[in-house]
C-alpha cells in the first residue's frame, strides 16, 4: 500500500473528529447541571434505614418562584409476570430489546424533600439577569432495602429541569446516631 494512503486515514479521522466537535456533537457524557441545578451531593450512612443528607446548589434566573422536589427512585427493573400458553406452540420471532423506561414517579420510592426557591427580582425568562445563587440541605432516611437507587431533584413545572445522583444501599444495619 502506498505511503500516502497510510497517512491519509489517521488524518481523515482527526478531521472528522474536529468537524463533529465543531457541529456541537459530543461523544462524551453531557453536563449534569441545568439552568437551575448546579450540583447535587449525597452523604451519610448508605445502609437500609441509614441517615442520608442531600445538598444541592441552585441558580434562580426567573422572576417567579420555583417549586423543587427531591425524590428517591429505584433502578430495579420491573419483571413482567409470565403468562402460560395453551394449545399448540406458535413460532414467533424473538421480540426486540426494549430499553428500561426513564425514571418516572412509577419508580418512586419516596419524596424526601420539597421547597420553593424565591423569585429573582431582577430575573426574566430570557436569562437577562444574574441568577440568584442558593444552597439547600436536607436529612432523610435511606430506603429499607439494599439496592441501586437514584436521588432526583427537579422542578415539577418542568421535569426536564432536574439533576440526578445514583447511589447504592449496601446490605447491613444502620448505626444508632446521637
């Protein structure tokens, strides 16, 4: 193979990568912040019934109050109940893989925090004013069963304005706290 063809392939790949980045296409995981939620952390005893503390930072750009709710969602996949078949077997194609649904209140274990962020008196819907920064903290009990969960804080008026933190409750016993 001629030498100029060996050099062309890596050069073509690099140019394609630059073009994709320039067009706004990203191959990495997107930002975990939104215009209202800037960070979310979870600390505490990650055992059944343990005490956990959620903390989130906000930036309120709007000139109206925002309701905020934080809930715990299970990541357990619902298993459909099998239905017995009767009669002669039917040959059917293998069903396509259906991905797990997005987190919804159907997967909700508990609502752990609700609050309202006051209006930004200099705000607007066009983000013309500097957002008012805030931070919130709340203690709550961990789920009673070990497993994988997600803590989600969101504005009920716009479910797309949310921030999520995955966590695991390990088997064990919560320690007594003073």
